[in-house]
């Protein structure tokens, strides 16, 4: 039983919202993931009862028993999507239905109760309405929504929980990179992988991130910005970054992106770019691409650009790649590429309502 997908939300507006002057000061330079809004959503699940008790209320700390299952066995999943301020002061969501679908798939992989997709989307709408004053309007700014779900049973036995707590919090964010994304340098992880066949690589779960932190730390220690992972079996095929998918742009404008196959997170930005590329008549092959080929193509000039993509930073140009044993190569001139910039602009314009939306990706909330 998954419960009623048409639950009514009880809305309890915060009795002590942040004063407007303080909020405006924070929104001037929000950064990423550090400014939080006045409200949150909670919905509970209990086996036999299904989903119930949907609420919007003031953002506040959780109280939980130290034996709460999530604290021990990491049965947790999350999502990340943005609400945008429209030109006329309204608000819109971008492909929230796709996040709902992926959240459901992640829940199934982690043996958690799947949240009805319509309830997921409605929870996002509810929070955006409650926190409408927190949507920053500047270029690249948005209200970042973080839906997530934890196993909330109080039990130390190793089995799927029978109680879950779903929540949505929101964070006002500025442009991830001010004035367009600068190129980043990647470190190719050799000792560590992100996900293996049969594992949880295709699920958006906190555990995958926990496993990526040590290699990310290694990348930083090597003077790089981000880590890029190879496949676990041959240590040869490019998979993705810790939290972004990757595209390779060839000299004829065609692109390659690694195929989804269980070890790669099916990014909604990735999927949107596949569609936008097809709209523009660009060929994209979802095909394995090796680290050796990447280096050879960068050297010969057959490869022109490489970029990473995800909701938070949209498109991030990759200028240089380094790794063990002196691996070091530059892509193009090391700076942001033209096609990367054009695709970024095409996607962002749809998200912000500045261009037609032929695929019905944008939902107006108010
Ligand atoms: C969230 C995520 C992405 C990007 O997905 P989007 O839907 O485009 O934001 C890519 N890789 C990993 C590992 C992720 O967790």
C-alpha cells in the first residue's frame, strides 16, 4: 500500500519568519546551500497506514531516537531541483515530474516506500508557495529544493524500515559560478570507484556521496577541482563526476556521453541536453569512452570540448585532466568551449522562461 496520492497538506505558516530586511541582505549573495528558508514539508509513511500527515510548517530541527534506522544503515535518498523566479514575479519548476520518477526509482532500489509521484510534485509546489519570498531573482539564481527521505523506524535489525519520513527543505542559491562557469581541472580517480555493477550507482542516495568524499579529497589535495570516476571492472571507461554527468564534444559538433547502465546516475540535465542536442540536429552517441581515447582525442584535436552537467551548476566546462603517473592533458585551449556555452544558454533560457518550451518542461506555480 503506497497510500493516497492526493493527500491534503496542512499548512502552518511560520510564526517567526525572518524579517524582510534580513532576508534581503542574505539574498544579495546567497552562495550555494547555506541560506535556508522559513518552511519545510514533512510527510510520514507507516506500513499498513501508507502515506499520511502531509504538512508545510516552520523549518525546525528534527528530534530522533538514536536507534533510528537511517543513522545506522544509511537508508536515505534525495533529489535536487530548482524553482525559478519568472520575469513577471511568479515562479516555475523545471521537470519536477522527472525528479519524482527518479525519486521513486531510488526508493525502490533502497527498498524504501515509494512516494507517489504526484505527491512529490505537490510537495515541491507547496514549499515554493510557502517560501515565495525566498526565490532570488538574479541571473543564475534560484530556489534550490532538496526533497529527501529517511528510514525512521527505531530498530537495529538489518531490514528495510517500516516507517519513513519524507521532507523537503529549500535553499536560496546564487549563480553557482558568477559570470559564467570557469573551466575546472579534474583528477582521474585510480584507487576508488563511485559505484559498481549491481550497486546503487543509478540511485540518488547519500551513501554514494559518502563513498565519493575520500577520492574528492584526494583530487583537492592534488590541486584539482573535482574527481572523475572510471568503471570498476576495467578501470578504463569514463563514468561521471561525484555529482555530475559528462559530455564530450568532437570537432564535427557531435557529442559522446557515457551510457546509463546502472553505475551512472541518470541526470535530468543530461537527459534534457540529449533532447536539446537532437532538436539542433546534433548527433549524440551514448557510448563508452575510455580515458586513453579521451587523452588521444584531446591531443589530436578531434575532441574540442568536455563539460560536466547537473542541476546545481548546470554546465561546467572541463579544461584540464590530471591523474597518476603524470597523466596531464588540456582540452581545447583549456577555457570554456563554444558548444558548451550555446547548450548552457539554450537550457537556461528555457528554465527561466526566456525561450519557448517545446517539450513542456516548465510548470508555472503561481
Ligand atoms: C544528481 C546527480 C547528477 C546530476 O543529475 P541532475 O538531475 O542533472 O541534477 C549526476 N550525477 C550524480 C552522481 C548525481 O547525484
